[in-house]
C-alpha cells in the first residue's frame, strides 16, 4: 500500500515537471493565446497570419513569402469586413518575404481578420478569428 502511494506521488511529480518544461516551448515571439492561421496562394508563395491580444487591442501580423527579393506586393487587411489597411510591402533578403504588422481595436465579440496580398497575377488570402 505504501509503495503504491509513493509510486503515485512520483508519477504526479514527473507529470508536473513535464508541464513546467512545455511552458517555455512556445516559438520566439509567440505568446499564450495567440491565434495562427495559414492561408492559400494562387501560385508558389505562402502566407500566414498571427493574431494576439495586447493591452486590450489586437496585434495582427501578416507574412507572405515568395522566395523572391524585391517584389512589391499590395496588402489589404480587413477587420469584420471593414478595410483597415491598404498599402504595399516589398519582399526582402534573405527569405524573399515581408511582414506587415497592424494594431487594431478589439471589437465586441469575435473579430474576423482577413488579409489579401497580391503581386502580378498571384493572390494570397488568409483569415483568422480572435
């Protein structure tokens, strides 16, 4: 009986240490509660978005990677269907990608953020909710 109790305590201690070890396993720059989404592109590029709540606002980061430096992409970001960013971004070395960061108000309820990036005939779209 005493041996079974000791074994259970040891198992709980190991499980607790495993949980503590995973708390630091987030990627650099990521925070607990961040939302990540991968979008689709019409050709060889990739796109993704990260949303996070920061100081009562929504931080949105959109990244498109085409593996080509110097391309000027148009970037449109919508929050709940309303255009909140309309600009351009240039892909840069070493990866041929760009990142656009936008801080948005946190509206009541769930916010839907959609980003569309376009270069030439290629379009990428990514949507996330927070």
